[in-house]
C-alpha cells in the first residue's frame, strides 16, 4: 500500500520533499519504478479508450 501511495502522490505532484526522501529511503526504488510504469501505461490506455468512445 505504501508503494501505491508513493507512486500516486508522485504522479499527481502532491508529495512533499520530506515524504519523498522517506519513500526513497524506506522503499525499494525498483518496485517504485515498475509500479510507476504500470500506472502510467494504465492511465494512457484509459485515456485512449475514453477518447475512442467519445469520438465514435
């Protein structure tokens, strides 16, 4: 759950620098990167799907 919170906060830009340092110190950067990529791809696919629905 901490990984998801950290990545979502970073994606939306609402993470304080203190919290960011805490996450990088206590969480695996590898998992943060992988989760960030997965959530970004999911976001892009969702936006693409919604746009296709609206256009057609």
